[in-house]
C-alpha cells in the first residue's frame, strides 16, 4: 500500500504546465510530415519534380530522425534536457518556413531542417516522461502519442482545406510554423518558471555498449519496422488512393482518419499493454490489423478503402507500445536515454528505406503491386521483432 502511494505521489510531482508542454510539443512532431504528404501531388506538379524526387522527400523525415537522434544525447549533455527540446522546436519552426520559399532543393532542405528538429524531440520527450512521471509512464506515454496522432491527423485533414483557402500549397504547408512557434513559447515559459526539468540526464549509465545487447537491437529493430510502415503510409497512402480514382480531398481525410484514430487508441492501449510483464501479445494483435489492411490494398483497394484506413489506424497503436517498451526494457533514466537514442537513431535509419523503396518500386513497376508487397514484408518483420522486443527482459 505504501509503495503504491509513493508511486502515485511521484507521478504527480510534475505540474499540469509540464503536461501541457509535453502534449503541445508532441503535437508538433508530425505536421511537418503529414501536411506536405496530403498535397504531395500538387507540390510535385508545381515544382515540376519527378517521382524519384517525391520518393526522396517522403524518405527525408526518417533519415533525419535517425541521424539527428544520434546527436540528441550530446545536445542533452551540452544544453540540458529542457533547452535541448526548446532548440528542437526552434529548428522545426525555421525548417517549416524555409521549405515553402523556394524550389525543389529548398523544399528538401527545409524538410531536412524541420525533421531534424523533430528528431531531437522524438528522443528527448520520452526521457522527460520517464524522468518527470516515473509512476505514470503508461498514461503519459498514451497522452504523448495521442498528441502525436492528433497533430498528424489534423495536419493531413486541414492542409488541403488551407490550400484552397489560402491559395496554394506554400501558405498551407508553411502555416504549421505558427503552431510550432506557439509550442516553443510555451516551452520557454515552462523552463523560466521551473516547470520543465532543465538538467541533463545523467550519463553514468550502463558501461556495456548497447550495440552488443540483443535486447537493445530487438527494440531498435521493432521500432524501425513500425516506423517504416508508418512513414510509407504517411508518405504514399494519399497518392495510392488518388491513383485509384478517389478524390484528393477524400484521400486526405482518410490519411487524417488513420492518424486521428491513434488518439483514443494511444490513450487506452498503453494503460493495459505497458502494465503487463510482456507486451508481445499486444504487439502481434495490433500488427495484425496492419497486415489485414495491406492484404486489402493488394486484393481490392477500392472495395472498402475506409475500412482499410481504419485498420491502418488501429495499426498505428504500435507506436505508443514501442515507446513504452523503450522505457520498460531499461532500468534507469540514463539507460532509457541511451536506448531511446539507439532505437530511434538506428530505427529511423532503417525506416528511411521504406518510403524511398516504396516510391522507387512504384516508379519502376508503373503500378502498386510490388510496393504493397514491400509493405506486407515490413509488417511481417515488425511482428516478429515486436514479439522479441515485448518479452519481459531488460538491457
């Protein structure tokens, strides 16, 4: 009884302002990706860019997430946890503005900058959750990933409408910089009033390199595969449906639905999955929804597109489980930071190959059968690695 009360007290030591700051920061970690994906065809046509360029653009976020994630621990040591996250929001805002003021190369460069900022937040915000809410990792992880889903879904749905309202894709995509600037201001207020943990995460973690740890590699591989499937869908689902005769606005709403379904699922599923010693069963159950939807795209893409979208939305619930597994497979905060950097660094570099390969296969085959086959293979590997990563072991 005393132990439960102690855990509850620890979980409530962080203030509501920190919760709001975490949620708003998380909300801004996906619009940079889904906003441009929802108008990708228009962007490509306006810039006179090729399918290969579009494939590279869809792969840039995952590449940046991987490369910049490796730098996140250094930024944490150099500037402290809160300031490093503030820096990530500032970089994100600059990138969102940069990519709407030039041609194809500047769009790529601005996306690289914006998603580099996102990558730092991807790694360090889960560390804030572990450090500030140690007795409520499941609940706060659910809130965090629900905010991620909300940001991605709302950006996917709203950007085509903003395109029509504002007269083009540039102001529609660039408008999301306003929201990231607001998150930066709120985060700065939280730091100034001592609501956000400023100090770096201790670096006296495990002496044995995680590169030699099979549990760490299983977690990184699972994270990479679920990210790979997610970024394939975020980058190409709209274009897939449009090519099958579905209006772009409706296809954008489907992408929005896929992301928005993560809000209730991400709030509920972690509370159950992350309380259990093993998460393997939950991972297989959620991954199976993605596999069923992938088969649907292969067999009858226009028979029930909204059903396939709903099933893909269920599959997005692998993200909060993957983030929770990072915390559960580590014993201490320093180990969590190291495992988070490794899983997201290597995981996103693995994931980067997915959207690029998907687009190249589409261009080479002039169809969608081979790309969908790739998505199915990624999903199978995700389930296998998730089963291993979800077993109750620690690094």
